[in-house]
């Protein structure tokens, strides 16, 4: 594992609420290798976004990291001083937000915002206005937008959702980086545009030899884009495997349930889905968080939390059925 | 932008027209005979009748309005019962003092409220923030006339830091009138002593006038900034490593200014309302003191004129504020 | 079975109501200042209601004269001192709470329903209703509230009723403007379109569909406005246009007292503190209510 670039170890993130602490991220482990494309798949609200935002310490104030570490090139981001962290934010890792409309400042032009990202990407170097403009134009062109000058002079509200999503990607890629985190890109858009965005992202990452962390709620999307998948359920990573392995031999009952939801060409109608709801994060029951919905749950599942066990070199699962 | 402005102006003209009808109605619902009141109790029957004819009081209400509004458009708002002069003459004498007070007060309000608001947001949840918020609450709860009395007492009478009554000290020769604004005129005349004296006279009334609105705006700015602090675009800017003070002064401040400026517009405009009391307390020879006297003595022509002038000033301030908001908010500037 | 289901549903409802209350209280009380505001407001109301019982010298609120005890500084008998007629300032302040609250309640009880109704009509029906009503509010909002109130109060007889009329006349347009804006945006939404499609009456749409959605901003504004109405009332009374002597009112007491500043400071300072107390209370309460209804960031 020498080419391990980013790894999250036993991360716990809690939110402060009026009823107590919501333990939204419950000891997540995740690794990304150099040039690898990793997927994080799970239902809405399972803690995917919170986990990812912790990497750049972008979470809201009411969320705080209770324990764990996030190592980037061997250094713990969570313990890093401000200056070092800023370096990483400016040059190494970028996160593309889930909601492109909310991610862009409404009172500044697109150009203004992209230029600031360029300006601070290298504080030792003074970029001229022309340099920044041409970099911004290149970035906009790279996400397949024609007429970049006009777009750079526009305000966010003047653009469509698809446009804004592309701009957010352009903003993330305008500075060459090692890791790109994409949080459900295109979720708010219709399927054809979403598909275009996914392709675009895939090609750009391949082209620039970056690592990608792709957050999505759809195993189908993950299958097309990533090499390895982490399945998350209610704040836990429940299964990690190479994409092909996961589809061939899913182990965790939740993964199996999710796979049933992926529409198949040869399938017989709509699947049954997974019965029940995601449990409460405030004072959750001990044991496996999936137990209440799990068809194979036994007594021990309700009492103890299963640990991650390797079934082979690249495939591990957190379930008592495989221990 | 131009279309937005012209629409705004047209609306303003309409509002002033409506206001004139409203003022007219108020001035005519008053119980008693305005002619009799104007001449006093010992006036003869014929004199009253003659004045009634002169004031068109024997005509129908719409006709009376017609005479009044055409007169107003020609710059004739009738005579004041108190001063026995044309109301327009009185207004032009007293208006500059009020304008000067409102301008100085407005400058204090804008500068200090932004400063305090940003300070409170920047040092959110520290003692600085707590102090500013606490002062704001107290300041908002104390009526401006009480504030004026307390200021007058502490700084004027007890500490005697500044002179408290009028626009200039009694021995001081006022500079030749050019703009009517004492401080500007003394600068034009190059009379620094008069300028300083005028400044000392205006500072206390201006602060007491500005204080309530100022604290209110500081609070709104603070809460707008802290609301926007949770917005995704701020998290994103932070995620790209934009320096903290840049986020504060640019990414946060500009969107947070929009709600402040719109409330500030209302407050700047209502400075003229509160000036009524502050002028009374500091014996400031302005339009508001004149207006208040007119109200207490039911001097109808003077009341109508004062309300109309203030309505006009209010309108001008609001249009200026709309222009500033349009400059801040592209959605308004460019039109949806 | 059906019966069981119903019982289940009822307990569920109760549970969720209690849960809601708990959430509202959490949001309200998270800011300790809101709780302080609530205490100030409750105490003001109690003082106003039980004024004759609480006031040490209830007879001093009338045309009472006792020159032997005139202009006394605060003491154990007269906690807030006495005025130039020998009347107990504390007792007069306690009764002034009554007038101030009474005025706010009457003014808002008239201005809020009128303003809201006009706002609903203008916002939902649009067209000429909107043009006429909104232009009318523009006119009322075109000069500072205090000047409008002063001018109306000045042409009427100077008393509490006149000042209430004056303040009411200038207060409704704020509600009209606010509610019209909300009603207009709601009228374009699906839940209103749906109600129209299934043939709900205009009455139902206005009062059962749109109005409930406007309630929280209206309540927030009302709590803040109680304070503002008192402030304007005090200003009018300071100018001699409100409650007339001997009935006590804050503005009039401050105005009388300020003639004897700084020697008889208690004649001015205590009434000023009293009005600041009550206005502060309603302002803090208003902020708390606004936090309470504020969605997100639980």
C-alpha cells in the first residue's frame, strides 16, 4: 500500500442538535490510492457528504469531529495548522459541491469567483489578470461550455442548473490537483445531463491522472465510473470491494438490497427495495445499525457492532454473517 | 437599470400625489373653522367671512383641493398662522438646518453601524460581540427622545464637553449663507472657528438621532453575516483555501449588505421623523421643530407643507437606497 | 383492528405535538436573552393587570396633591421618589404600564386583522385589488410613521383614543405589505393550485390555506410591534398628544420630569427605565419567536 494517497481512519463526526448529539459518521474507514477512482455509495443522509466535507474541514459549526484521523500523504489533516491546511485546499484536494446553485456566491460573477480560486492557488506567484482570465477560459472550455467569456461575466442566477454544475467542476479543475471529491454531481439535473456530467468528470480525471472520490446514492452510477466502491449505511462503511467483485459477489445484506434496486435489462419488473427506514442517529441502538432492516439479522447483530473483516485481499465487509 | 429607475420615479410621483390628497384630507377633518382659528377669538364676523372666501373654504372639497394643489405646484403653500409669513418662506429658512442634521446623522449611522456589525460578526460569541449586542438591545429599547435628554444632560450639562443648544454659540458670527448648511458654509468662508463650533453643536443631536437605527443595523448586519456563514458558498470558498479575511470582507459582506441596506434606507428616512423630537430637545432651529410647533398649534398650512416636504425627502432617500441595493444585488440590477 | 389503528394514530399525534413543543422551546430558549424577554413581558403584563394591588399609593394616579411630600428623592417609603405634586413615581409608573399595554393591544388588535386581510386580498386576487391596495399602502408608508401619527393626533382632540386612532391608521400598511408579498408567492404554488382545482372556496383558500402559512412572520412582527407601538405612544405623549394629566403615561412623565433635570432626576430616569424595560422585553421576545419559527439549523 505504498501508493496510498488519502486515508480516513475511524472517523466519527457528531452533530449537536436539540435532542442531543447525532452520531452521523460512526467510525468510517476509507482509502484512496494515487490515480484511483473510488466510489462512496449510500442512501441520502447516511453521512457520505459529512465524511467528505471533513476532509477539507468544511463542515458547518454544529458538526465536529469526535475522533479519528484523516491522513493525506501521511499527514493528519485534522491536526494540521491553518497554513498547511490552506495549502492543501488550494493545491491538492478540491470538493465539488452537491448543490451547484448553493455553491456559487449569488452576488459575484462566475469569473470573479474562479479568478479568486486561481489567485490563491499559488501565493508566491502573482498572476496577472490576463493569465487568470485565460486559465479560467480554459477551465470553462474543458467542461464543454462554448462562449466562455460570456459565462465568466454572468451571475449564477442567469445560468441553468447544468451550466452551474459544469462551472463547479471547472472551478475544481482550474488548478491541477491530486484528489477531486465529487458529491453527487448532477443529482439535481435530469438524467441525460447527469450522464453527460458523469462522462465529463470521468474523462477529465483520467486525462489529468487525478484520484477521484465519487459520492453517489446509485450503485449503477458508481459501476460506470469508479474502480472501487465503499458502501455506506447510516454512518458506517459496511462493505468495500473492487467494483466488479462487488457486483459479482455482494456480501452485506444492505449491498444485496441496493443491488436489487439497480434496474436490470433482463429483470422482472420493479424490485421490492429495502424495507424500513434509516434509524435515528441520536441514541442509536447498540449493535449493527442495519439490524432493524436486515432480513438475516440475529441476536448478536442487535447487541454488538460488527467489525470490518477481510474476506479476501480486496474485499471486506462488516457483518456477523461472514465472521 | 434605467427602466428600473424611471419606474421607481413614476411610482414616486404617484405616491407624492396620493400623499397630497391624504394631507389635504387630514387638514380638512379638523374640527372647528380654520379661518376663525387663524384670526383668533376677537375677529369680526366679516373678517372671518372674508378670510374664508380667500382660503376657498366656502367651495366644495374637490375644488378646495384643486386650489391647494395648484398653489403648491406654483410654490404657494399658503400663510402660516403662527409666523404670519408665507409657509414656503418659513420652510426655506428652517429646512437647511434639518438637512444638515440628517446628513451628519446619516453618515454616523452608516459608518458606525457597518463597523459594529462586522466587528460583532467577526468576533462572534466573544465578549466584543456580547457587548455590541447588549448595547444594541438597550439602545433600541430606549426611545430616541430619552436618549437625547440623557446625552444633553451628561455631555452637555454635567461634563460640559460640547455646547448643547442651537447651531452656533451666541457670540459667533454665522458664515455667509451659501448652501444653508452651517458646516459647509463656514468651510466655504474659510472660517475654521465657525466650522468647529458648528461641528460641536451638531455632534450630540446627530448622535442621539442616529443611535437607535445604528444599533438596529449593526444587529441586522451581524445576523445576516452569521446566517450567510452557514451557506454552502462560504463552505466552498473556504474549501478552496480563500483566506479568511477575504471570505469575511468579500464573500460574506457583500451578500449580507443587501438586507442591511434596505432596512438602513427605512431608518435613514425615519431620521427625519425622529428629528422632530431631537430638534425640540436640543433647540435646533430646523424644519421639524417648526413642524412640531405647527402641529401643537394646529397651524394647518404649515403642517401640510412640512409633511409634503418630508414626504419628498423621504422619497429621494428611498430612491437613492434602491439604487445602492441595485448596485449590490445583480438580480435587481439586471432584472429577472 | 380498525379501532386499534386509530388509537395508535392518536398517541402518535400526541407524541409529535409534544415533540414539536419541545423543539420550539429548545429553539426559543437556546438564546437565554429570549427567556429574559419572556420574563420581562410576563412581569409587565402582571404589573399592568394587578396595578391597583401592586401600587403602594393607588390614589396618586389621580389629581392628588401632597405638597408636604413633594419632590422627594427615592426613599424606603417612596422607592422611586415623588414628583413636584408629591405623588409617588412608582405608583404612577405601575399604572402607566396599563395605558401602554392597553394602547398596544388595541392598536394591534385592529391594525393586524385589517392589514392582514387587505394583504391576503391584494396578494391572492391580484389585478385591480392589488394595484389599489398596494398603492394605498405606498402612500401611507411614504412618510415616517411618527410624523403621520403626530399630524393625525394633532388635528384630533389630544387624548389616548386619538393617539390610538393615529397609530392604528399608520400601522396596518406594514402588515398589508408583508402578507401581500407572501400571499402572492404562495398563490403560485402547487398546494394552492390544487385547492383551486378541487374547487375549494375563495374563503377556504384565503383563510385555511394561505393564512396559516403566513402566521409565523405575523406573530414575530406582532411581538416586536408591541414594543414599537409603545414607543410611538410614548413619543406622542411626550409631545403632549397622548393621555392627558393627571392620568399617568410614560412620555408625559418624562416630559414633565425633564424640566426639572438634573435636580429631580428620578422624575425622568425611572419612567425612562420603565419604558426601556417593557420595550426591551418585547424586542427580546420577538427575536426569540423568530428563532423559534426559523427553519433549519436545529
